[in-house]
């Protein structure tokens, strides 16, 4: 050993300092980069939000203008009537003047056009144009074939008014007409709108671009700097995230692209920042940090050499002292340095001491188990001598009041390997660990393994003055053991016998015999049961209580079936509280009641909500989870969650039935609307209360019964007015309105016209369409 520890310590400290230096540099760089990125992204987000607000405000004004123009009387005439320039043209002139006023009053507007499908012509402030000569004919045709009533589009123009790009807004006139009789086309000056955005923000916004939902550039200071369209992957990212950023190569330069999508019309607002310019400062910070760190590294290494040399002196003296005092020198191959020598020397002494203690402890355990075996066998000596032995061997038992519990372990379902004995020992050891842990939670007791092929627990029962309560505590311990073993070892089953309660040490063998007797009833109760000799001797009172509790369970299940979730949960809480506070009712009977409740919930699910052919996963999960619950509080919470789940499934089932029922009633209404049917007629058909049916009908269809029936009759009346020459009285009779006044009142409410006016307008529409 020539300074081996000193050299390794110095090398490790040097490596540690280097690693810490590099780590600090990396963290500083990442922190600076993150801060700069957050600052830039925050500024970009604010910038994009302001731009979007200004643009959407201008676009909203255009949409409002389009709505007001569509309601103008002259505009409606221009759309609906045939243009006869020789006889009457005042409404066309008024429309042209109206467009001129609106264009002159706004700096954004480039032009306004009104297209009439009846005349196949357009009117603007410059006059009337044929559709075939219209500059925007292609874009207008594209809008006409669409089903939407309005749309935005960017268009490049070259006409007498000027050249450049415009942003066009198409608006159907009239708006609610299914067939587009007319279209308002309002063009915005793209460059004026862009400059307005820059001036309003009072800062240079040259890196802000506006794209449509397909990624095509609508507005930018120099559109050649942007790609005509972003990659599909970039567009997918923008559509999914709505707001964020990504890094992209533009003209060979890495660029930080921030984006924000408008919910107003789907346009995308984008800012572009050179990546190297954004993070230039972080690289400067990294260089400075590394320079300072390496200077500190050099000074640190010098300081470590001095301090390490001083720290090595006491270690060297300790090694010399141990080497001079150890009895047998250790081989040099056991250690590499001074600390290894010290550790191995101490381990050598500790090993010699542990060998001596193990030999003594092994003999003590044999004697300790011998005392417990004598108690179970009835071979106990005088009571005072047994008490002395309990204290000497530090057994966790009080001198009075005992209950013996016998465990029968079933391993038939386990496939044992070749080393069968070793596997069995591991299983028994795990069961013993569970048993000792359970005993510690309940009080004092002792666990004995493989006494006459059974594991045995001697449990102190002195803390319970009442005999019945003491037996229940012992059974509760037994149930917790079976649940714990089932949870940790699914293939292992325990059948547990519980003996009677006795006062003296010498009577422990009697309780042991009774526990064995209780195990004889396993063939009746089945494997995995907890059998108490006390329950078999006194059970009449428990049977009466069992009947009462079973009635509570049946009422709970009935409330659940009727949809009374609140009452069901209250009944569950009441029953759990009653079980907790009923010391006279045996623990095994409580377990039977709770199992009965669980079986009832399973039966409800199978009968009402389980789909045909669906596997039994949910039910099996319930039965697997139930044994793992440790107390009544956990069982109550767990049952509450299951009840709420079942209530939701039952409610969904009822709602589906309501939808099917209302669908059948809608079909009945459509077939019998000519007859004087009412809500009570439908209620009688489905054997339901009228008020409740009205509520369900509104929930499913979104309309009241009267509104729905009136709408069907109104649609048929419209058809008869268009296609027949029947009088209003005849139509009222054939559509179920009954009286002529009912028809007139309904038409005035729905269309603002009388039936005669509606019929005349329909005739005019057909004539205009024919022309």
C-alpha cells in the first residue's frame, strides 16, 4: 500500500470537479436558452394576438356591412327581380351609389360587387357587368357551388382600379335561402390592411405573415421570403396545436416560427425570427461560464492536493495500529487500499462474534418453540414455572385469557418444482410472516409452524372483557389473514378453525382441541372458510339478525333498480354503520351478508346492463377485489363506487330505451298528424304519465310535442300550397290544423306571410326561375 487511497481520492475529486464544471456550463446554457426562448415566444404570442385582433376586427366590420347590405331593399330587388334598364333602373342606381358610399367611407375596401343569378349580371359602383366578363368569375363560381353561405378568399387582381392582392368576402343574398339567388362580393385591400396592422401596433411587424387554413400566404411584406405553402407535416402540427412554435429551414437559415390559429375563420398568423440571432446571448454566457469554471478547476486541484495529503496522515497511523494488534494477519489479496484493510479487519472480528451468537440463538429458538408445543399438547408444568419461561424467552403472551387459532394450508393448485421441500418452506415462511404481522395489529400472541401438520396461533384475548367480542376479534383476525394470503398468494387457500376462550395457560390445549374440531366442518363450509366453535354452539340469535340484514340488502337492490341512487347509497351507509356497531352479530355472518350484497349487485348487472356475449371480466374483478379489503370502511367505500357505476349504467340503459320509445312515437305522429292527436294520446300508447312523457320528448327531440306536431303540419301545408290549388280551408282539414285561422296564424308566425302571400311568392319564384 503506497499511497493508494491518496492517489485514488485525488483522481476522483478531480473527475468530480470536472464533471460539475461541465454540468454547470450545460445547465447555464440551457437555462439561458430557455429564458430567451420564453421571452421571444411571449413577445411573438402578444404580437400575433394583437395582429389577429386587428384583422378580425376589420373582417368583422366587413361581415356586418355585408349583413346590412343584404337587408337593403334595393339590394334585394336587384337580386330577385329581372333588370329592365329601359323601364326601371332606380334600384340598380341606388345599389351602385350605396356601394360607392361604403367604399368611400372605408380605407380598407377595394370594391363591392352584387351578383344576381336571375340576370347573370353583376352591379358595382362602376356599373353593370356581364358574368362572362367578370374579373373574379372563377372565384365567384367556386363559391356558388359551395353549400356555405359566406367565405373568405385571397385573390390577385389586375384591373382598371389597380393591381395587387385583395382579400375577398363572399356573402349569399338572401342569407337563409337554400338556393343562392345572389352573392355580395366585398374586396379588401391587402396591403392597406397589413400597413394598418403595423401602424396600430406602433412597432415594426415586418416578420408577421397571414396564411389561410391551407397554408397559402394571404398577407406579408414580401411574400417571396415565405414558402408558397408550408410542408404538410408543419400544417398538421399547426392544425393540431392551434398555437405554438417550431424550427424550420427557410432560405438555408434556421428560423424560429411562431404561429397562432384564428377561431374566427381558420387563418394562421405567423412570425419569423432568425434562430442564431435569438440564441446568440446564450452562447456568450456558455463561453464565459466555461472560462471561469476552468480557472476555478485549476485552483481547486491544487487545493485538493494539499488537503488530501493532510487527511491521509491519520489514516496511515490507524492502519499501522490495526496491523500491529490483529491476531492473524489478513491475506494481501483481500484488500486494495488502507480503507479496505480496515473494513476487512473489522468484518473478520464481526464474523467471529456472529458465529458465536448464532449458535447460542439456535439453541434458544428450539427451547422457545418447545415451551409453546408443551402448552398446545397439554403438557404444561406448574403455572408459575410456565410464567417464568414465558418471561425468560420473551414470548409475546400475557399470562391469562387465550384463544387458539389453527390454520390448514391448501396447496393443491400449485405445481411444485423438483426442490419441493424448499418451495414449501418458502410458502410457509411467507404465511407465517403474514400471520405475525396480523397478530401485531391485533395485540399479543405467538405463531407456531407445523404443529401436527398445522400452523397454530395462540392469541391473547384479555383486552376484551366481553366473551362474544373476544371471539369476534379472533374471527376478524382470521378473516384478515385469509384475505392477505389470497391477495399475495392466489394459489394458496387457508381454512381456519377458531377455538373457545380460556383463562389459564393450562387450558390452551382445550382451545386448541376445539379449533381442530371446528376444522372438521370444512367439508360442509368448503375450503377457505373461517369456522368458529362458538358460532356452531350459539347461532340462533345470529340467524335472526341475518334475516334482518338480508332484508336491508334486498331493499338496497330494489332502490338501485328503480334509479334511486341517493336512497341506495344511504341504505348502504346505514347497513355498514349497523354492522360496525353490532358486536352481537358474528364476523362470519357479517362476511356472509356483504357477500350476499355483492352477489345481488352482480345479478343486477347481469340482468339489466351486461351485453349479450360480453365476458365476465367485471364480475370476476369484483370477486377478486372483495377479499383484499381490510375493514368495513374500505368495504363501504368500495361498494359505494360499484353502486354509482351500476346506477350510471342503468341510467344509460333507460335513456337508450327513451330514445327508442320517442322514435316510435315520432313515427306515429308522422303517420297520424292529420288526426286530432294530443300528448295524452301518446302517453296512453306507451302507458306513461303525460308530464313525464312531455319532459322525455323535449330531451330527445329538442322540441316540445306541440312544436313538433305543428312543424310537421306546417311542412305539409307548404307543400300543398306549392303543388295544389286547394283552398286554405281544405288545406287546414287535410293537414290536421282543423280551422282556417290556425293555418293563417302558423304561417304568419313562421314566415311573416299569409298562406295566400306565400303561394303567390312561390308562383313568382317559379316564373323567375323559368325565365
